[in-house]
C-alpha cells in the first residue's frame, strides 16, 4: 500500500507518480492485489501488542482505497482490476466519513472524484478475510457480493485455517454468513469461484476458459 520514494518520503501506491505502472496494468489486463506491510517503518509508534498487523494494516488499506478512488483510477485504467486484502475493512466503515468530508470541504478535493462513484465498482474487489459476519455484511451491503472474493491467508495466524485453538477452518466466516442470511448459496459459490475468475481475467473470456481448463485438467 505504501513505499519510500528516492528522497525518503513515504508515499501511497496510488499517488499520481505511479500512473505509468497503472497504464501498463491496464494494457496487459492485470489483476492487482493491494496488501499492506511495513507500517512500523513510517508510523512512529512502539511495535507492541501486534498493533501494526491488527490495527495499522487496515488503516494502510483504507488510505490506499482513499487515493485509488479519489483519483478515479478504477475508470481511468479500465482493464486494471484491484483487490484489497482484509476486505478493505476500515474503508467500509469509513465510507460515510469520507463522503461527508468530500461534501463538506470540496476545496480540499479539487479535480478529484466523489467517493460514491467508486462504491460497488466492477474493477474494485475485496476479499472475505474480515474475521466476523458483521464486517462481511457491511462489505456486501456497501460493495455488492459480486465484488467479494474468497480470502484465506492460510497458514498465517490471522488467516482462516484448520485450527482448534481458534475454532477456525478455511471458509468459516462465509459459511456463517450464509447461515445468517447475509449471502445466499449462489453468492457464496460465486465468492469462491466466479468472482475470483472475474477479478483475475476481467472480460477476457479466452483467459477465463484457459484457467478453468487448467484447473479441471
């Protein structure tokens, strides 16, 4: 989500200087995973109680989503599809605040796109790794189930893996969401399969079929 530039300033990957990269991603019809790391290198807090994984990773993804959508890259680069790790969890609950800020201080956002325009956009995906059904419900309500793909992070401790200690297994939160009526069977199946293929290949029907053939062979 962030990197240090040549003069030592930390930047968001969706700052304008990276547009040539996005042009190439769109040219080659690429799927791009957005994942945070290295928060402890630019957030000046003591690295304790796993704060950079549990708190600041979510903030880093929300910051990247903020600038992706303000810059309108989901439309400017129509063949680049991004997927935010950890469900873009903070970005979901922060949506209303961003909208009010944009409307209340338009002078700070001259030439930028309104946050509402990106909600549910076909080129922005989010994984299911949000750890509770309330968060998954908000994600589905905000973005629509078609923009959600399965996320596992197995075998990491924050992933969905076979674990008696955590009472966990791959796909547990999605199963619970189906039991609680947040998603139906067709939506659940698509999150495991069709939505993933759509993120990876977009409108490339030949690429989709080749991938399916490889999986089934």
